[in-house]
């Protein structure tokens, strides 16, 4: 018998499962060879229509080596790998650590900065199918071959929107963006301005396409749906927003601000009236606290709470997650560096459509013989993972005064030419540092328990009267799993799943009087 997944979760009680089940884990993704480097930037996650998560990273063939390869792989929300693809970008070529991965339906688009053998960089867009199969690559042709930096992308109205910086040979910077219709790369529209320099993020406010970049020494936020002259909100010189989220009609900006001689993280709530809100700054006090020199880059919401992720550099590298109420009250901060001796890159924050929350420490995780990408699933009840630590890093209130300015963009006749890249076979290794902790429902009237959990071959159910119980088990796709039952005595039943089953079991225990209890277990081999 097969039960639809949604019906299964409703049958078991979604609130009960989410409130009493800790599915956090920490997995390292490494190459099988020694000293394999990897690296990437923000926008590392996307979700396909089929619910699978896709990640990317850049890889080298030596420690601190030039990145010659692109790896894209797919997992489910429990960390199980579904496919793994690696591409060589060309003999002698490399990539700049700037990219953005987005999806529509089950199609994937990775925009990245490609560097050829002469040292020139170009915007390239890699198009992959649902299972990671190569579909196409396109290169953007820009006059005078400026370097491409700070790539961001999003999908709106059947278009891929890509923004980036152009670094000229005289070290001057300018900003550009393009709107690319799906299925028709040749019909893309491109725009450029010398009035903006570093681009930091793209986001949507409703259907309004918005862009954050720097104008001289200030950051500005403007709508790209304007024509010719663009009105922009302007931040004070010391504030640099990196990520923006719209929640309940309010904008939340997170990034870095200069305070004294240090960069400090900040979170700014701008109300829908654009005149009220609040600003929180991670307070750097004392001679060498571990939160000096930091910035926040990821932001999402869980149950009305605002979650901000970031990284620090002084006196030792760390990544962290801070949780705020909508009124700006700090709830807690967790750090994620317990297993890592060396971490020089940033993390990203991603919320799956199921509500599952993930945090990645993108590359630069040195484990003794190799670099690895670390992915952690966060428990959304207490915002911890299996290796995080609660800290007391303080935030203080600060002020931010916005003004207005204008920016002009000009249309550009850039073209995209089709290219190919070479798929290669080089599977990486996944090491699960700590397994999910799937615990028994402590509040059930049945007072039943199952052990061991996780289990390898079999597990035992203990209850007050096992002869009164009906036991049915399902996988996470809703398929019923036939489990052999061997009654030991009135209080114990030995349960043996099929030999070829692996993963998570949801077991529903019911008495003849109608009382039920749901228990989650994990099989490890």
C-alpha cells in the first residue's frame, strides 16, 4: 500500500513530528584524493520542483590550487545523495570564486565567472537538466574584456536575471545586469552603468525586481523595473548590505558595517513605510573577542523568527547563526566550528519548502588531509545542529539614516555565445559527522519506546501490553514497509525491517482503543 506523503504527514500529525523530532546532521563532502581544494560563494543552494536540493562548489587539484572544476550535486533533505556531476572547464582555465545557482521547475542555471588562460574573466551560464545532465553553456561577450565579479541571480516571470560587476584594466568598476528569457539566450537584454561599482545582491519585493550595489562610498537599493533614471535608497557610508529579505511587508537587510577599525555584522529592519524600523549590530568589545571582523550574509525566517547567518575572522575563523524576534529581540546565537581546524570561507543559509533548514560552511574546511564542504541541517525548534554551541555574543542598537539618490542605466548590446564544457567522472566522499538523532515521543499516552535508535538490523518495541498493539511502518515517501514482528513477551516485540531497506522509518503504533503514537527511526549500515 502507498500513502501520499502529505496525507501520511497529516495522518501522523505534522506538528507532533516537527516539535519532537531532531533531524539535524553534519555531513562533509570531500574528494577521495588527498589535498583536494574546494571553494564557492553565496547562493550555493537551490530546490528543484521535485523537492531535491542542489548545491555547487568549485574544486582544484591541489591545496590552494587554481579552481579547474565545477561540481554540482543533488541531495534530499536527509542528506542522501541522488546524483553527482563534475565538469572540467577547460585545460589551463579556471574560475573566480563568484557564482549563483538558481532553478525553475527541474532546470538548473549556474552563473559563474570563468577565467581563460590569458587571465581574462567572462560571465558564463551553465544549464543542467533535472538529473544534472549537461544541456548548454553560454559565454557573455563584453567589449574590452573586463573582469567579472560579484555575480548574483534570481528567476522572475520566466526570465533569469543576472547582475555582476565589471573590473576594467584601469581598476575602475561598473555594474551591469541582464534579463535572459528561458529558451532564448539570444534575446537577452543587458544594461550597464558607470555610476555603480560593487553589486551585492538581487531580490524581489512583491514582483518588483530590486538591486543593491555601491555608489561611490555608499550602498544604494533601487528598482530595476524603472526606466532610464532610477530612484534609489541610499545607505550611510559605513553600511554595506549583502542580503535582503522581504517578510510581512518589511525589508530586512543584513551585511557588514564599519565600527572603529573592525567590520561588524548588522541586521536592519526597514518597515513598509520606509521610515521606521530598527538596526542591530554585533558588538565588538574587548581586546580580541571571537566576533571581531565579521559579516552577516544569509537570512531567512522560521515560525516568525528572523535567522541571520554570518562568519567572523578574528582571532579565529567561525560561522554563526543568530535568531531574532520581529521586534529585534535577540533570542540566541549558535556557532558552527566545533569540527574544523581551518575555515577561511563563508556560509550560506537555505530553507527548503518542507521547512527544513540548512547551513553550509562553504569550503576551506581543512580536515587534516583534504578540504571539504560541510553541510549542516539545523533543528528548527531550538536552532541547534549536532555540533553547534550556544554563545552569548551581544548585539546593540544602532541608528541608520536613509536618503535618496538617482542612478542611470544604459542598454548594452552584449551577446551570449554557446560553448561546451567537459563532464568528467570523479566521485567524492560523504562523511556524516553526526547522525540524525531521532527520538521517541515522550508525551504519548501509550508510553511506548523503541530501541536502539539508530538501529542496524532490528529494533525492539517496549510497551505495557504488546498484544494490544497494531504496528505499521512507512518510508518517507509514504510506502508501507513490511516489518517482521517477533513477540518476546507481553512487553517486548522484536521488529526486523527488510534487509535492503535503509534510511528513515515512520512507525505508527495503535491500540485497539484507538490511542496512537508515531516514532521515527533511522537505519544505519
